[in-house]
C-alpha cells in the first residue's frame, strides 16, 4: 500500500479529510470524555476534587510528555502506524474506563496514562507532521482545515456525551460509544493515511516540483510574505537555537489556559450556579467559536506572520479567563467562553505554524513532539494546583486571574521575537 495506482489529482486534499476525521475523533473524545465523564465518575465514586484534578493532570502530562518518543516512533514506523497505535490505545482505554476504573489509582493509570498516550500517538503530533510534509505554500489553510477536525469534534461530542448520559443514566455507556468511534479512527489510519507526497509520485501542494522548505518564487520574488525557513534544520540545530526555547516558553500560557478550562471548567461553571448540562453546551459553543476563528486565522496565516496571530490569540485568552473567573450571569459566561474559544483556536493553530515555518519539515516531528512535551509538563500542573487551592480556599478565582495575567505577559514577549537562523561555527563559516 505504498502508492495509489493511477493517482492524478493531489492526494494531499483527500488525506487532509482523513486526518480531519482522525483528529476529530481522537482529540475530542479523549479531551472531552475525560473532562465531562470524570465529573460523573467522581460523583458516583465520591472522588475528591484534588483526586479528579490529579487524574486529569496526569492525562494532560501524557498527551505531551512522550512527544519526543512519538517523534522517534514516527521516524521508525511512520506517521500511519503511529496513528494506528494511538487509536488502538484509545479503544482499550475507553473500554477500561467503562469497566475497571473504580479508584483514584485506576483513574491515573487508565484515564491519565493510557488515555494520554492514546492522544499523543493518535492525535495532533503525527497529524501536524503529516500536514507539514504535504503542504508548503498552502500550509496555513491546510493546517487550519485539519485542526478544525478537533473543533468539529469538540462541537459535536460534548453535547453527544451529555445527551447519552442524560438519556441512559450511564456515563459508562458513553465510554463504550467512544470505543466504537475509536475503532473507526483506527481503520481510517491504517487504510487511508500516506507518509509523504513522494510515496505517490507527487510533491508538496501538488506542484510539479517543490523542496517543501520554502515559499515558491516567481520572477525572483517570493509569492508569500510569510516567513518559511530555507535552511535544513536538524534536531541538533533546533536545540541550539534560543528562539526555539523562547517559543516553548510562550506556549506554556496557551496550554495552561486550555488545561484549566477543560480540567476544572465544568466544576467552576457548576460553582457559579449553572448546571453540568449547560457546561457541556458551553464547551461546544467554545469550540464552535474557536473553529470559526481558526479558519479565519488559517486564511490569514498564508498572508501575514502567524506570530502576530498568536499574539492576538493570547490576548483573547487572557480576557476570556478574567471574565470567566466571576461569570455569574449567562451573558458574561457566554462572552468569556467565546473569548476562550477564539483565543485557543487562533493560538493553537499559530503555535503549529510558527514552529513549522521557522524550523521546516525535516525537524517537524521533533519540534512538535518536543514542544508538546514541554508545554504539557507545565500545563498538567494547573488542574492539580487549582484542585488543591480549591480544597484549601473554596475558590478557583485566583488561578483564573493568574493565568490571565500570564497570557498577556506572554503576548508582549512573543511580539518581540524574530525568526532564527542556524548557528554556524566560525571555522565552518571561514
């Protein structure tokens, strides 16, 4: 299955749809399954909020911490089999959540470690690496379209999960539905994913010839004003670049906002006097607003620097968190959730584009994997810290305000960064 006989049209576009479905199932069902269904699990089994927060934090940690290992797995077995492995883990994890998780320890082992590994291997890291290989000139819109699969899943599945629980009175049955959808994602990964354009006799973007490293040139002038490196970055070169580490630091506030909202947002909404069912619909609303923002940013990202879009996303997240902290009315709650959705949608897309554009396709699996590990290591602490603070003080408000301030400070820092160049030794330059 290394080629598609008779293929004439660019396979990148149908591949984009297959990756869209895979990401929608894997990303949304792991994230929102853990976020929403853990509340019902905690109520039934009398888990403390710190126990629930710790389980979700381990999950968040495992979605990113194994990133460098996922990059190595991609190098060894390819994107296709990495996706297959991750989605098989999702099948096993969902079945286990429905049947054997009865203690905080089992929640950590299954919901935290196994479900996190399912996400890291079967979701964003290999999907983003695949889009970076298949697209250059149209990378921004292609990335926005494929990442909209996570948004579409986020619009559909939280409401679906809430509906299933409300009508069956069984959160365990919802996990069985998730397992069935994960089987579909596994089959698509195995039969329809291809590694790179050269495998089917094509080039990035479907062009007659392309290096995949830089924007095409017409009459000596670049077609796009968006920076894309023309240098061949290796892993060693990336690790030596200060800009790489600064970008990783800038990604922390994005993950912190995201993990706090998903990890403790449902409980905070209930504390504000609203229902869990409303929280499920608010999750869908947040993702829907993020989807629209991400598609707009995807269109703009092929025309203007994605770094500027990232700054806008951070500012929107900061505003949303500040409002969400004390959103006692429905109007404030919807405004806060919309700001969070728009900010996350723009920021997450922009992170991927900036890393891919600044360091190139060759380093993409490592950059995405290492970036996920670094961000998750910090983002995973947020639900735990928030749970402990709540158990001590009875309030999530200080954490929401703190992350809001961090987002604004990060936006200022990011605005001053410039694209890096590969550091050459003086002897080699001479």
